[in-house]
């Protein structure tokens, strides 16, 4: 599928503005605010409709697109989460975008690239908390959480994919979804959490600027999550830590234990029965119950 630019033709105007509470993003305005000499963001495109921004940007990465390319879709028909799960939402109800990074060019060894989705989570959660006035949290490894009606809800997800010497990171964030529009009853959105603003333009700018700041620091320390503060900040905002969880691992295996730490490789460390500490590098995590943390 070839993406369609939101600039469109005059005949598209009715469709693009059919929901006045959800105006389209302006690629030109975003470029003026984000693309500048010496900055991370080098190219930015907004498309009206595509299958998956990650799929499109992976193809661009393989064709030589530069680091800092940003692809944003007003609507995705085949958006993907982890394990190829579908991600769907009404047009212009959220932020659906992918970014292209080439950390090897900054001297970051490949064994540290696994921190990039966690970095995006830290940057996104912090930026949205500040800009939307809503408390957010992280669920290891790639979900963003908020509270709706006293319940913890997922409102965002992150998907990272290797493309040769590049990494493409996709983010999907529910912004203005109403209760009847949620893909599942346990999902949430900034609007349902009482955000002070659901204007996608400043929210997207805040997220991308925060990613650029964190990425710059991370690269400055060659991807070491300790000196740049990433490991500590992720742990501080991670709702998974201090809880009893079930880790559903590849191959149908599972582990149950208390999530006690995020190690230097970005893995979740579980304290299982018998006092054994076991790092988990991949899998689905189910929060079972809270475990009080010590002072």
C-alpha cells in the first residue's frame, strides 16, 4: 500500500474534517517545530491512511532513509503490537507513528539496542504526564498505563524492529478514544483519564522532543543505561516492579514470581519460589497483585 499524504486534494476536505473534535495533524507545522539543523529529527511525513507505519518505515530504512525519519499516520488498517497483535483505533483518535534510529553510527554496541523500546517508553510516559496532566506508568517491557475510574488501563504500546543497521520504533497512543470506541474494555485513553488536553499536535511534539533528549544522552554514554539515568528512571516509573507477576514465555513456558528489578540488559528480574532470581528477556507479563515495597 502506498501511503496517502494528508495534504490530499480539495475533495478530501469533508472526510478529513468530518470529526471536528479530531482535526488532522499538519506536517508542515510539525516540521517547522521539530526538524532543524543539528537535531535528531531529519524528515517528517504525515499520511492519511496506511497499513502500518512500522512496516512502511522498515522498508524505507532498508532503502537508506536517514536517521531521524518520522512517519505518522492518521489511521492504520494493519497496526501491530508485540507478537503481531492488531492495534486498531478510529482515524485521528490517537498518535500512531514510527521513528528510524541508527544507534551504531553513534558508537552504541548492538547488545545495548534492546534498551531502545524502554527508552521510548520512559520518554513518552514522561512527556505525556507533563503535557496532558495525567499520571502515567510503564508496564515491562513495552506498555504505557494510566488510571481510569480507579483501574489500571493500557493506553499505549511500543514495537521495535531491526532493519539492518537501523532500528524502527513504533508507538501507538490512545488520545481521544471514548469508552464505546475502545478496542477492549480494559484499554484506556488520555481523554478517559481526564487529560487537560487531547490536542495531538503539542502531545506529539512533546513526545518526540523527549525521545530526542533521552536518545542523545543514551548515545553519549554509548548506550550504557546506568550513567545516562535510563535504567534508574525506567525502574522508578515501572508499575511492574514490586508486584507478583506471571511471565508467559516463548515456547509455552511460564514463571510466577515477584518482579524485583530491571537489570543492566533491560531484562525483568523475577524472584521465584526458593529465592531464585531469574531474568526474563522476552514474554508477556501479567500483573497478579501488588507487593508492598520496603522503604
